[in-house]
C-alpha cells in the first residue's frame, strides 16, 4: 500500500508516511475506503499452514528405508508360505508407525499459536470518530490510538508519543521496554529494537500513550515475516534418523549380497534336502538368512528406548515434543541461547547503589543518605500495586519499588505522608521525570533520570544527609561511576530533589528541574539465573560450547556473558559481534569465521537462523534455546530447538523439539546427560542385536555350505522376536555409565558403529556363530541316538537352544563396550534381569513342553545335552571378558 520512494519506514517523516498511505491523521479512513482496502489486502490475520491428515501421517511412516526392507521381507515370506513370519514382521512395522503418528499428532502448531496471539480489538479513528473494531479489520492507513496495557494490533509508524514505552522482548529479545518517539531516524539498516518510531504487532504498551498509522497487516507485519520463515523452514533430520537410515541401507546391501551367495552356493551343494525342490528350498533358506540378518525389532526397540528417555526427562522438567530429539541432545556440540528470560530472569533488579561517594551492593542495608535515596525512588514512581500485591507498570519502576521493599521501608506510610500533587512526566528528549509532594510547610520536588542530564541541573549533593556544594571533582567522580556501572551492563538512574515554598505556576523543566540536590545513583540489570553459570561450566566440561544470541545491546550482552562464563577471560570484545556487523559478512566469510564468535548482540530472527546454519555447515550439532516469537525460526532450523515453558510464547514452544517446564538452563545439561545415556543404550541394543544376528547368519551360511540341516525361519524368528527383543528393550533401561558427561560430544558424523562398536559386533558375532556350529558338529559326531535322523534332529535342537541361550548370556557383555560387566554391575537393572529370565523360559518351553516341540521341529534333550548347551552358551562371557581386558590395556579404554 505504501507509495512513493522505497526508503525504510523509520527514515520517513510521519507526514511522508501519511501521504504515501493516502491517510488522514485527523479523521482517519472513511468506512468505504477501509472496506475497499480490506478487500485488496485481506484480513489482518496470519496465514494458516496446510495440515497433514492422520492418514497422511500414518503412510509417511513407511517411507523409512529400514521399514521398506522389512515390508519386502514380509512380502517374500508370505509368498513362500511363511505366513506367521510375515504377520509378525508386519505387526512390528505397524506398531512402529503408530508410535510415529502419535508423536506427530502433537507437532507443529507454531503458525496457529501466532494467530492466537493477535490482538482481539483496536481503537481506530474512522470517519472522524474513535471506534473499537476487531484487529482483523485493520487496514494500512488506519489511525490507531494506543495506551498502557494495549497489545499492538498491527505494524505502525508512530504519529504521536506521550511518554510511550513498548515492551518488545518477544520480538527483539530486549528486556527493557523501548521509549518511543515520532521523529524520522537517519541510521542505515537499523535493528528492530532501534526503530524507535515504529510499533510492531503483538508487542505490548507498558507506559504512556500514542497514536500510530497502520503500515502493515497480517503476513506483511514483522510477526508475519517470522510466520513465513517458519512455514518455509525445513525441519532438520536428527543424527539418530540419519544414523538409522545409514545403518538400514548398509544392512540391506549386506543382506542381499549374503542371500545371493547362499542361494547360488546352495544350488550347487551335493545333499538333497527338504521338499526335493532345490529352488524352493534355497529360497526359504535365503528368507531365513534375511530374517536372521534384519533386526526386525530395531525400529520398535529404538522407539521404546526413546520413549523411556522421554519419560525420564519429563521427571526432570524437560518435555520432549519429538522422540528422536531425546538422542539428539546427547550429540549436541553447540548450544545457542537467547539471553532474556533464558540466561537471565527477564526481571529488572537493583544490583548496586551509589551514595556518599560509595558504590554499595544492593543487598547491603541502607543507612544515612541511602535512606533518602530509597524514599525518592519510591515517590518518583508510577508503579501501581493491586489488591493481590502484584506490581503493575514499567519493569524499571517496579524494580525500584521492589528494592524499597527489600530495605524494609514502610511504603504505605511514605505515600500517605507524601502524596503526589503534581508532576512533569518523563520525556525522552530531556530524559527526566519529576514529581511534587507536600513536605511539612514546604513542597519536595523529586527528579530522576539519566545521570548526565541530572548532573547538569544539580548544584549541591547529599553527604551524610547534609546538603553540601557540588564541586567539579564531585561531578567527575559521579560521571566516572556512572560510566563504570554502564560498562558492567547496569541500567543507571540518578536521583535528586529540592525543597520549595510553593509549587511553580508553570510546570516547565527550566523552572522546576534546576538547583537540585544530588542524592545518588541506582544500577539495575536483568540478572542472570543463579544456576546458569554452573550449567555453562558443566556444558563446557562435557565438550559443549555455549553461545549467547540476543537482541539486546552489545555492552549488556558482553557483560552478562562474562559473568556466566560464556566469554572466557582470555576472549576479548572481538568475540562479540552485532547483527549489523554480521550483515557486512557474506555467508562464506561468516562460515569461515563463525568459531571466533561466542556472543551475538542486536540480532534479528534472520541472523539467528544464519548463525545456526553456519555452525551446522561446520558439521556441528546445534541446539538453540529461546522463549520469544523472534526465536521460533531458529528453534525450528536447529538440530534441537529448546523453548522455555513458563516465559516462552506458544510460538516458540510450537517450533521447538523440547520445552523446559521450569525455564531452568541447568535442565538442559541434565537433558544432555539423559540424551547421551539414551544413545549409549541404543548402541548397546544395536550391539546386542547385530552381533546376535551375525551369529545367526554365520550359522546358517556355514550350515548351507556344509550341507547340514539348517535352522528354519520359525527358529530364527522365535529367537529374534523373543530371545533377542526382550533383552534389547531392557538394555534401553540401563543406568547411566560413570563419566559419560566427561566424554566429548559425538557430533553429526558419528554413528552407532563408532568407538570400535563395528569391530566389536563382528568378533562377538563370530564367536556366537562358531560356538553354535561347534555344538552342532559335536552333536552330529558324538550322537546320543544311533539313528542318523534322530542325531540330526538332536543336533538341530541343540544348535537352536545354544543360539538362543548364548545370546542371553551375551546380553550381559553388551552392558558396556569395553568395561567389565563386574564394574558396570551385573544385576543393577532389574528389568533386564527379568527380561533374561522370561526369554530363557520362552526358549526352553519350546523344547521341553510336549506339543510345542512338534510345531518348532525340535526334540527333547537329555541332561548331558543340556549341560553341553549351557556350558557352551556361558563360555561367551569369559571369552569376551578376556578380549575386553586386552582392549582396555592396549587401547587405553576405561
């Protein structure tokens, strides 16, 4: 709608904007004109996202490569008559899909949340009359009146401002409300927080009043711009999803190669077994191999392990919106954190005060001149206290009242004895506020404001409650203290007063705010959360780098980051970069230099996304925390987005993978530990499953080569889905290993087979297969029965029992890749102990229970045979313990 030149809004005068929009600041738009504009630009609402149906979500679950492989295996099994095998595989796949749909059903509601935030009504000037209309009916050119408590209904260029202050923390990240004015600004590429003649949709008026002309509605607003970014931002695949996909593909190729080799070799073998149809026999053998090699339960086991981790995190106040994000936490290398409300309390607090030429900590009880100071800061204050004791007003002023209360002053008595009878409101040009109160037979004029402006108007200073002449050296000293406090990121206010016999007729600054007695300075800050410094140190110990990414000023950001340990003592100011400075760097230059910066100040939403992407381009796994609307695109872009549950907007929660229920930064560190435990436990399950499957594949392969009777698909499936699955799920509940937070983050490029796990799986699978084949060979060569058929049946049964039991004993080995099971604790995990016992019974029952052994094609074994099976199965524990011992002493693994 804006016509004329295309220079930024904040550089245009109010008259230029009014002309460009063909508006009338006196009478407002006509009803007809407004109706026509509404038809052209549409309602003042954010565009809704296209929703995915429940059925679409369900079918999307079957796009995973591993799931496709399992579906093919089920199809082949069904076509060759192994219906039971096919049904069981399908059941596992469908169960996994249901888990996925359940999680996605709660997914992205970010745009909906943005819509809900829209202001319901606005006071608009139409046809010369102020009327209240739904905010959705606003159009560019509308004239809107604003007052304290209002939510800004659209983006505006301010036409009038009477002490107007607007809180924009959710959009810009700046904790202190912005003082607004109407003059055109000269700066180039000013950040949102510095565009003081503009008001933005969904920010809040905290003080004063104003009038603005609507310049943007709906998706054309700054909030709409963020909504568009959210809509176009692609969700990043988690390391877990990438790893599972890689593992699935690798297994598939391996399975196909082995199946083809076995099929070809089997076609040329000498013995004729089974149905007599060699092609059918070898096809069933190939299916047996596929069933043996594919870890059918892996998707379900991973999902269950992640769900268990989610439950543990919920108990620690970390609520997961997406299951894979649990594991992503464990691989996090970078945490980019918003400052306001995340690292800090988003609550202005008095930290220091200066009286009698001394700078004093705010916790120190006031005496002498300081008593006068705390009374002045309460009297010169517009904070209202409701019946519930809540303080309403500007955060800076409510902080002053809170400070007065901490000093045990009697506010009710102070206000009763010194009622306000007149005032000169705060003005952004003179940067002062004045109030007038009866004081005995005189009147007391109190003044607060910017110290440099205040000092220009003082002639005396308070020294031990006595007014003495202000010397030039005194002013220099006060100015130096003011500068030092500002460099520590403190917001500094000065206080002065004077006594007069009567109230001046004209309440003008020149007549009232002069010949003042300087009392003192107050230094305030949005303080860091007390637990954050320890959490940052813990993260650093775990190899995780914390960044501060904020819309606040550079000095404030640097000071807070040093107090928290984000900036180390050896890092200089060059480790801090602002949004405008970042704009001067092209993407390639920034990516090359990104590791130099630990603090980003005065940044816009686009900058936050750019920072996340720059670190990701370096192969880093990035977590982003935040609470505001401005954080949402970066939360969605990051590998894991972490929103604040208490202070966070619904938009940030909707875009995040995890929500901190207690807004405690330290909870992130606890969550990282849980994430590392989850990955470690998934790794243990994979080690257990793949080494077991390798043992099965080796057994079947050698049996085929040797021309022996081979284990049937029902044997392999029973072992995989009962003997394998229960212990594998229970391994997901293993307690955290000692020293897990002292390890370096795994990063993006590591996978489940890292840290020597791949070679471990191979040697352990070979041991399982060789022991099983050894038992079969022994049973064939030293049979209990004279009949060849009975001897072969016994040998097959003993191989089946050994293959199942050896995996159960081996499950104890997988409690740690390198540590001895006697160090990690054999029986600490009660669920695991029960899983082993139940799986052992399930295996034994197929052999000892009459009737079942016919279904499973097995025979009863005598006690000698059982003793051999048990002894051979148990042998894997001492063998693996010896190998681990050698590895620990040769590879220095602890």
